[in-house]
C-alpha cells in the first residue's frame, strides 16, 4: 500500500535537495546524466531506500552500475528489455530508521 506519494519533475542536475530523504527515488534519464547526478541521487535516499534507474543502454549498464556501487548502493535487480536496462538498487541502512 502506497501512502504519501509525491511525484516531481525536475532538472536532476539542478535539483535542490530538502531535508527529507525518500524511501523510493526514481530517475529515467540517459546514463551520462545518471553518472553526473549519482551523488545527489544517493543523498536523496533514506537509509535502506530504493533507487530505480532507467534510460540505461545495455552497453552502458556495467559502467552505470559501477558508479552507484562505488557510492555504497547494492544491486537488487536488473531488468533488460531490448536495448534498455532498468536497475533497482538499495541504500545501506535500516529502513526502520526512516520512520
């Protein structure tokens, strides 16, 4: 059951983070932008939070994954469809800490 869902559209490279950290963060942009925005996306995540990344070409999957793993995230799932990849990553920490 989803409650308190907020959907925002913003320039990921100019997005100003507030104090709130999010249980789920999603980004559907090309991998070059994901690399540049990686630290900002991680900071937006709550402890134990989930990050869903899409817009990644298969040829760029390994490099994109490496960028986020280097920030301490772990891969939970990769889904591939045609030339596109979606990654589901998890931040370290106890999800109960965000409550």
